[in-house]
């Protein structure tokens, strides 16, 4: 009888509206907590993948900079930079500096740059004047 009495008590307890509402609230609370955790994990995975990508980019940049530093530390680089920036030369070498002339700046012998670069002149007209112009200097 005691066993039967306990079963009836449990049936009444579980059938009570207050208990059912309480059970639904517990289930909703658990679902909200699980959903928040899933969203947090997805965000963390995305952040981890972005950071891993950044790591690979920085490692590649680090390798590139290491190669550049290695090339700067070579004797040939130092010599080339000393010649270029400081105008230094080896013993026995002579430095030759050629002045720029107008002839070097304007390679077309018969025409000045103004005659070949008039605004609005078509390219075929420019070539025609370049090859067949009767201007002689």
C-alpha cells in the first residue's frame, strides 16, 4: 500500500501545473545557456582562424625582412651603397659624370618636342611629321 501511495503522490506531483511550468522554465533556461555557449564557441573559432591567418602573414613578412637584412649585411651591398650614396670609389678608379644635354633629352633630330606633342594632334600625324617633315637644321 505504501508503494501504491507513493506512485499516486508522484503522479499528482508531476501532473501539477506549477511543477510543469517549473519544468518548462528549467528547460528554457538550459536551452538559453546552451545556445549562448554555442555562439561563444563559434565566435572563438572565427577569432582563432583570423589570428592563425595573421600569424602566417607575419611569419612570411618576418622571413622577407630577414632575407633583406641578410642582403644588407653583405659586402657587395655596402660597396654598392657607398658608391651610389657617398660617391666613393676604389683606389685607381676614376669617376666619370656626364652632363645632360638638350640633344640627349630630345632624341628626334628634325623636330622639337613642341612640334611632335601639340595638343589634339593624332598619333599618326605625329609619326608622319617625324618621318616626313621637311624641317632641316
